[in-house]
């Protein structure tokens, strides 16, 4: 992070420009730098790392955040980050990207499905230190404001100390009341996954449709996972990387080269 | 893989049920087991790991592949895999998932943007050995049929030998004529990325729109990358994993725990 200027902080999310979690994040971050908000114009949960190739994108300035520069976009969370970097802020250096605060947890493998985490991942691919924040409560009526100081303290830490060996943090906060949070734990991603149960029904014309439902199942009883930290009342912080190579399978796979 | 029965092979893609690359993959795989095709009803390039939460999904049986069981779905590639596992094949065990053959390469970080690779990743998260195939030619008129035997040989190898320490392979084949391919290399994911150049224009009502364009840039001059293998005329095989934890940053990040 450049020391002699106010950091430029890009803020985005996947719940959309009007989500209350986005306001909490903007308010938590604004003491640390100059904020520019670029967020989807509609909810984009589950959009993962999707990008828009088949139709044009539009950006409109909005006044949701008073005197803070803010835009809504008809693309995915990743589109928002790409447009911010390549169009809106193309002549400036983004020092930090914050995504969230997501309504609902993004632990374990959910980093792949989550628009919140994919937006942060996209910025990190560009070398920008990035943080995705989530609070473990899906209900729209949840009040995230009391967690703002904690979010702000984490942002301040990252601005002051930087990030070594990673450009991306996945941070989940348990919705148990700030006063009940026991601490912060640096964790690994749990081996946990969704067990889908599609709801099948008929539409008014009698045609079958399916709607995804499911429960999240933790298969990982080992130590130091994000799931365990949250269950025990801790904030989980998983440092992430984007190299998906499974290096440990190189030796056993080598014989496949002899096919040709 | 179960030894005493014909393997059940799920085949999907992101270019859609009518894509010629899907036909090549089905034809290459059918000698190795029983095929069930579940593919999107429209092109889904760039959909990454997106899932459909906000509208219902439909599945229709199609006869695109003669006597092979095949369905089209109005969801994303990942939706197709989830519906195959949880609805269409819920009482059976899928032995292998094949995705592709994608029109255009999916090297380096493109595994995150690619619907082809995300479908294979989704199956691998469920413990199913999975392979994504891509050939480095975007043009719809490209003829992938001559590459079918090579694809088939790779599928046969994986069925016979299994996969150790990974459930997912990202395989890219250079479109240089089968006779010119020099061999197969097990590789790591290159540090390469897209440099976006949004095309800005005005619609008939004078409103500005942006359309993503860009060039792929390789920043990785180290050995053993997928980009290097393809440039030198080799098939690249990157074994992949889904644990994104950046373990090497645990020590330096530990002090963040003292915030609370």
C-alpha cells in the first residue's frame, strides 16, 4: 500500500447496491481511505466467478452513499470489479478491494459459489489486496451495524500491515452479538459442501420444474477449519490463493504422458 | 471406479447441448461406459461456478445423440451437474464426469471463469473423478473430430488407472492438427490473466454501454506451465484441487488474531 496518499478503496458486494451489508462495509471503511462503490443493481448471490459476455453492461452513478462516489452496474460482482478497474478507475491505482458484508456465511467451498468472494478474488487476481466479509445470518432483517467497528478494525489492520503471501482474505463473522464473539482465528477452508435437495413442482401449465434447496454439511472434523471457528464463536479468516494446481498428484499422474 | 460394472459417465459442457465439441466428447467416451448427457440449452461460456437460485430449472430429454440418454437444462453448467446428481441419477453412482470439449482454451486462471471447468469442478467436489477438455480454437467452424481418438485414449487411461491425490484434471489440446502434437505434459497452472479492454459505445437512445473485450497475457516465464506446454505443441494436463487456503501466509497473518 502506498504510504503517502489516502488509500483508494473499491467496495462491492453480491447482494446489490441497496443491501444493508454494503452500507455497513462502506461506513466501516471510509475512515481508512477514499471509497468508490461499484455494486450490482440487483442481487447476485450464487453468481460465483461469472462474467457477462453476451450482452452489454451499463453503469449508472447513484447517491445511495451521500458524498461517496458510487455506481450500480447490471453485471455480476466480477463484472463490477473489472469495470471499476478498467473503466471507472482506469487511471488510478486501487489499493484495496472490500466485498460484502454478505448476508449469510461463505465458509468452506462456498468461496467458489459466492459472488461476494468471487468479486474479491477477481481484484486479488489483479494484484489488489482484497477482503470478502460475510456475517452468518441470511435474514434480510438482520442488523449488521453493531459489527461495523470489528470490520473497520480488520480493514485498518490490513491497510497498516499489508498481506504477505496472499492477496485475498475470506472473513466470516458469527451473528451471535458482538459482545459474545470470543476472538479471531486464522483458519483453513473446511472440507464441507452442500447436499442438494431439489424441490420439484408443477407450473400452471403442468410442466415440472426444479428449484434448488439443500443443507450445508461439514465432513471435516480436523482442527483449524473456518466452520469450527464459527461454531465456537470466533471470527474465521481464511487466507486464499488462486493457484488450483494439485502439485501432490504430479508424480502419480506422470505416466499419462506416455499415451502419446 | 467400480470394476465389475460398466462405468456411468456424465457428460456436460458450457457451449450448450448442440455444440459440436459435446458430440466429439460423447463419441470419444461411449466405448468406455454408459453415457448420460446433461448440458445447458444455450451457450454458458464465462458462467464460472454460477448456480441458479432465483428462478426454477427445467430439464427436457432430447434425441441429439441417438440412443444415448441426453437432457438439456435451462441452468448453468454447474446446475446441470447438480441436477444430474441429485435428480436424474440420484439412485445411481456416477463414476466419471467429462466436460467439454470446449471451443477455446481454458488455461491458467481461466478455470475460475470457465463454465466447462466449473462443471467438472462441481462433480469433483462430490468426489466424482472429473475431466474438463478444451481445444484452443474459438471459431465455431473448427473441426474437433480428428482429436476424438486422443480424447478417448485419455478417458480410457483415467478409467483404468484412476486419479491419485486429485479428482479433477484440466486438459487443453492445441489446435495444430493431431499429427503435429508433440506429446502430453503434466503441468501447473500458469500465472496468466486477462487484460480487459472494454469497448464503449452508445445505444440507439444515446446511452453508453460497455462490452468486455481483452487479451490474454502470460506473466509466467517459469517452467512447467500449461501455457508453455500448449505454445510448444503439447497437450497440457493440470491436476486441480479445491482447497484455496494459502497455508504459507498463516504465520505472517497470525497477529491479526490480536485485534479482538
